[in-house]
C-alpha cells in the first residue's frame, strides 16, 4: 500500500458515518485511524461498562467502515495515548496532513494542536456538525450578555430551527417552558408498571470486548454483568424508536422522580448513543415531534424533552468551550475535602446514596436528578474538592464526555464557577429526597431531624451550608426563602447543627 496522503482520525465519541472528518475522503490515497488507547481508559478510573461501551462501539463502527471499503488502521490495546499514536503513525508513514473532527475534550484538542505545531504538519480540525449550535454562534450570543442563562439561549434555538412554534413565531401552548409541570414524584404506592427500555444482548464483538475489559481492567469500578447498551447505529435507532413508542408518554411528568430498584424510570436512556454520535439530535427531536402528533401526547412532556436536547445539551457544550480551561479549575467555595471512598463502592448507610451509587456501579447510569440532587447535592454540601467530584462523574457514567459532564458537574451540581450560568446553588435537605423518592423509608437516618445520631446527613449538612453562606443566600431572591426558614431555627439549634456537621465533615467515609 502506498503512503496515505491524509490520515483521518476518528475518535471514540465520533462514530458517525456522516462525520465531517469523512467528507472529501479519497479512497485511493487517504486512510482512517482509530485507536483503543489504554491511557485514555485510565485517565480517570473509568467504569468497566464505560470502557466496554467505547471499545465495542468503536469496533462496530470500524466494521461498518470496512464494509464501505474505507482503508482503516485500527489499533487495539495501544499502550500509547491517542496523540502519541497519531505522532507515531504520522512519522512512520511520512504523512503531513491530519484530518479530525474537533474533539469533545479540551485537553485532547490542545494536545493535537501542540503536536501539529511541533511536527509542522497540517492539522485540519473540522467543526463538529453533530450539534445545532457552532462555537462561533454561541460566542456571538454570549458576547453581549450580562447573564448567561439557558432560557434565552433555548428560545433562540427554538426560533432558529422553528421547533414548537406557531405560525406567528410564538411558542406552541403559549409559553416557552413547562418545567413546573415536570416535577412530580411517583404515587405513594410506587411507580407501577414501567415499560422497560430496549436493552441489547451482547453480540460476538461485544462479548469479546467484555472478556477483554474484565481481564485488562479488573480493578476498575463497576459491573459488566448488566451491559445492554446500544453499540451500533442500528441498535441506537431501535432504542430511539422504542422510547418514543412506549416510554415517552410518561417521561415528562415523572422525569424528576426516584424509586428504589427503578434505575431507568421513564427516561430515554439515549444519552450514551447521542454522545458517541450513533444518534443525531435532529433525528431524536424529529422522532419526538412525530410521536407527539401521532399519539396526542402532553405538550409539557414534549417540550421538557426537547429542552434537554435542543436547549441544555447545546448550552453546556457552548459553555464548556467558552470557559475552558478555567471551568476545570474553578472552586468558588474553596472546598478541599476528598471524595468519600463509598462513592466508588456504594457502601454507605444513607439509603439514597446506596441506591443512586449502587445502580451507577451496576449499569454505569443514573438519571439527572440522581446525579444533581443526590450524589451532586451531597458532594457540594460535604465540601468536596470539585475536581475530585468531576473526575468521578467522568469516570463512572457511560455517557460522560467531558464537554457535557464538566459543565453539569462543576457548573450546575457544585456551583464551582459561582453562578456563571446558574442563578443559585442547587442544594436541598433530606426533605426533598423524601418528597421525590421512597429512599428515606428504609434509611436509618431521619430526613426531618437536623442534628444528632438520627439526623439525616444531607439535612444536617444542608442547614450547615446555609448557616455558613447565609449572606450569599439572603442576597439572592431565588434563595431568600431558604434563609427565611433558617431564621426560624433557634440559635442553640443552629449551634448544634454546626457542631454535628463538623463531626460529619471530618468523618465522611463513615457515613
């Protein structure tokens, strides 16, 4: 084979046959490179299911490329980083032109640009056309804003793409946002029958990958026993069609609800397929809009789902590339405590954390309220170092790519950037968890007790956090009610809360 003219690098979260990287591909002279990099799997202590998902999906994608006669160099189990492998391949073959869609991780983008400068080769870093909003468009939108808020960006996207709009440009249903209709807990008797998401038995490629991960990464957290994720384009489309047919109808009203041994609820379970580009957000939104009309579904459900895809997903990506690398270093409250060890094991006496972390270890998945208001809420109240929490989220969830994980964790769950794009810290006591779940019924701690042996640690740390940051919360109209409630607690009880919280904070591993 003659020396390739261009090397086209396909990353593990860019598994799209319509990728910009493949545009203009010359089948006579160009070559695709895909790399299974061991250092990438170990950059954070990745869940075994996350490693397996990436490797299986990559191998399935490589198979699709071969069937389409793309010349491909696929390197399994490389001891080198992605960038080191690229360097070695370029030098060994005398290639001077590298094509790649912009990585979804700032670190990798910087490393590729530095390599191009060092070796003086041409780097064709192409825009990721998977998304609705380009970096340039987002920067232009953000440039003249005093406050960067999802709601205004979301309206811009709705208008630009004419989604859920009347002919006169006003929103269908008379309002842009139906969030208030999407926050109900399950009935007291429980969620009842929930249609299971479409799960996929491992095929031969996936079985080989699972065996490999179990042998290569035995010390990594999590289980592969329940691995049923879509790993190719066909499965991802099946999962999407199944969701809109059978599960979308109840997604909206119960999207914030939690219940023991109910890992998926009515959620779509499409985020991993979306984030590694097996699905395009345009086809997801189109399928949801079609189901809305076909089955006369509730508008609040449809709007709530589309807000997550067209609004929040695009917004956090824009914020990530706007604010990196500062976003990864932000620590507004200067929290320094280490992450409790039980985040990696689920071995804690708190029932809410047992369930949320336990299912995360089993499946590599927890839905957004479990992430924000259980594991994230506790990490903020427990004053854990933000970068340690962010590394955990990046490691432990199968759908975590840094562009989406870091803004959600550092910016929203931990308020590490001081409210750059959120109007308040997202904190809650055990009372919220009791209202939205059945966790508290089986817990040794009592959510209504503020201090003492029976006190819920989430409740104690919540009131302690308010006492510590009283001035900040009192000065914000959206959080003033919290400090108004704090004023109803006697000085002696506040002192007891602070004393008990100090004991908890110094013994987080024992909770």
